[in-house]
C-alpha cells in the first residue's frame, strides 16, 4: 500500500469488512484477469484511492473490471491525457465504460420557407466520469 497508513488500512477493512469478506475472491479474480503487470499496478492504485476515501468500494470494483476490459494502449492514452478516439470505432472504450454515447437533438432547417425544420438526433461520444477518475487515480 506504500503511502497509506496502518490506521487508514484498518479503517478501510472496518468499513468494508462484510463486503471484503464476501468479495475477497472477486478481488483476486480481478487481479488474475489482468493481462499485463501494469494493469495490476493500476488496480492497486484504484484500491489505494478507495482506502483514502477518494472513491467508493463499489467504484473500485467497477474501475478494476473496466481496466481489465481495456487494451493497455488505450489505458496509457487515458493516463497520459493523450487524445483518444471518441467515436463508435473505439468500441472497447465504449464497452468498458470509459467513453459514453449521448444523443443530442437539433433542428435541421431547410431552404424551404414553409418548412419549420425537423428535429433530428445526433450521436456524440464523450469521456465518462470513470475516464476522469482513472486519470486522477493513476497519479497516486
């Protein structure tokens, strides 16, 4: 745990004892699913953020699973703040939950003066809350 105190670790165990007791195997499975050592280090930072109270235990589990679903190259881009492809072409980031789709309605005006315009929907892609959480956590 490195920079967490014994008191912080004990408080974490006390607070989440029941969840930990029932999900120790889940945490081990998450670590075993990591296909790169760098991912296990990142997952360790995620649980460190949980111990420090920066994210919830549930978010730590979710973020850890998301990390395992994502290619390391994409995770590196997120961590370094590099530009990522925010489109449907980057299905792994969408499926993992680091990129979300949103639907925007807009009016399409035509040149015909009698037409008052039609409402259309446009799909846009943007980084999710988890994207920003992971960037912050990676700096721990």
